[in-house]
C-alpha cells in the first residue's frame, strides 16, 4: 500500500516497501525458529565410567603434612602420619592413587615453610596422578 497525496495525479515512482518488510519479518521469524539455541551454563563434572580395578569407596582422606625441619633444610614429609622421604613421595602417592576413583589430596604445612617447598610438593603430587590438591591450614595452638 502506497500512500499518495491527492494533489499528485499521475504515475508515482516511489517504491512500495511494505511487501519487502513483510518478507523480512517472515525471514526473521524463520531464522529464529530454525537456528539452534546456544545455552551456556555452569560446567559440571560428569561421573566417568569406572574400571573393574578401581575401588568404589576411598580408603580415607590423604593428608600430606610438611613439618619444618629448621633453617636451610627441606621440611619433613608425612602421608597420613607415616614418614616419607622426599625421594619416595612420588612413588608412594602413585601407589596410593593408582586404584582410587577420587584423586584428591590435602596438603598441610607449618607456617615457617618456604613456598618453594610447597610448590615442589604440589608438582610431585600432580605428577603422581592426583587431580586436585586442597591446601589446609596448620593447627596452630595459641600460646598463653
């Protein structure tokens, strides 16, 4: 529908855009319906299929404890109150987590320990197959 004034008589050279707008609206509706919707939500950890050899329940929480051994010395290491040498830490952790489903460890240390040693233990635990390492606060007793 083109609107013309009565004062103009004769042929109009203006383009009637109403049908074009109708076509564009129909195309817009078609593309909105046909295109898939992209929903972005939170990432979730989906349970993976377990192997036959994996244990269904963990044998307990694994706590790696770092005890200050004095100045200019590497801290002493314990896994669940069992003393472990630095050279044996990776092998021991690998043995512990080889058949576990949940590969989570906790790292606990004295406040005097240098971060370099903490970073070394974190690297060793990741190389041994631990997926997540939680850092624990040391048990500080209040002094009277």
